[in-house]
C-alpha cells in the first residue's frame, strides 16, 4: 500500500512536460536544418509552433466552458506577456541555429538563478549566503558550457550560447510579470492568449524575414511535436502538476530536462562533449544552492 501511495505521489504530469521540453531543443534543430540543408526559418518556425499550440489550448478553453479571454484589467499585461514570449522563444530558436541543443538545455537552467535574483532585488525575497555562492557557481558553470564545443564553428557556437543566455532573463521577466495576470484570469486563459499573440506577431515578422525552405516530412513532424506537445500538452501537464503538487516540487523536475536533451541528441548525431556535461553539472549544483538560499 505504501509503495502504491508513493507511486501516485510522483509528479508524473510534470515529468511528462519536462521530458517533452527536453526533446524540444532537438526538434527545433531538426526543423531549422543545417547550413548545407536549410529548413524552416527560425521566426516562421516559432510562429507555426505558437499558432498551432495556441489553437489547441483555445479548443481546451472552449471545451471547458466559461470565459475565453483574460479579464479586462489583465489584458494589457497579457499583451506584454505575448510580446515577451515571442521575443524569448524567437531569440532562443534563432540562437539554436548557431549552437548545440545540449548547450541550450544546460544554459536555460540558469533561469532559476535570474528569477531568484529578480525576487531578491525587486520583491525583497532575500538570498542567504549559500544562495550567493550558488549564483557564482552557476555562472561559472554557464561559462564552462559556452567554452566547450566539438571543435567546429567555435565562434558561432559562442554567439548562439549568448542568445540562449539572454533567454534566462526574458523568461524570468515573463514568469514574474505573469504572476498577477495568472492570479486574476487563470493560467490557461493567460497562456492561451499570450501564445496566440506571440504567434501572430512572429507570423508578421516572418513575412518580412522569410519562411525558409519548403518543409519536408521531417520538418513537419518537428513542427507538430513543438506545437501539439511542447506548446500545448506540456503546458497543460505542467499546470496540472502545479495544482496538485505545488510550484516548488513541480519546478524541481526541471533538473531532468538537460539530461533528456542529451539523451535524445545522441540519436540525432549531435556530439556529447564531456566538458559540456561537466559545465552543466556545475550549473545544476549552483542552481540547487540558490534554491536552498532563497527565503
């Protein structure tokens, strides 16, 4: 009986979401193609992903019944969230054209640090000494990841890593600014509206920057994965886990994401560099200390 309770107590929906998101870096790389065989253009890919995922979330809203749009007082903030979301994933996807999926998955773990720092300086949620040690350790780990590559395209990899690092700040802004809107309108309504707004904005941008090569079957499968699973099913699973298990326990599952990415990337012939894994492990160690030092 106790074993059965323990199994039910696992945040399986959060683990599902993290597994999907871990694979999304590799799916994005597949959809973007390579210099020799270019695929979908970055901003067009994100527009497809958001519009498809947002449509699925909207269907869920309709099936659930009730209000479809965020509350009137929350709409300006939701519009800002849509802009931030489009900027965040757009830059992250563009950066993946230059770096490895494994690099991106390790670097985004630093987002927990940027959120803790914002909470410290803006919301009075002070970090203890061990938390500041974690900040320094995580920063050193990110630097280690950015310095490791497979021996080709070092400068391009560094540029792509820098773009991934900027995403740690845009996602922190999205998370913290969205708190009030989520409290007023609910996570599903806010996420649906922000996702559709981001998709529409990036569709306009991609009309000027280009759509890229016509997608083949491989690229279309990647788009379906990113839209249906990563942008719709995983978000729904994540919110379910937060409601059942709480934010802190749910967020702890994010530590698995880079390991999923590394495991999937191996099957798509992406090199697994030991220095990258070691740097990533240092990032996770620093993030763990930051979490312990947060009040």
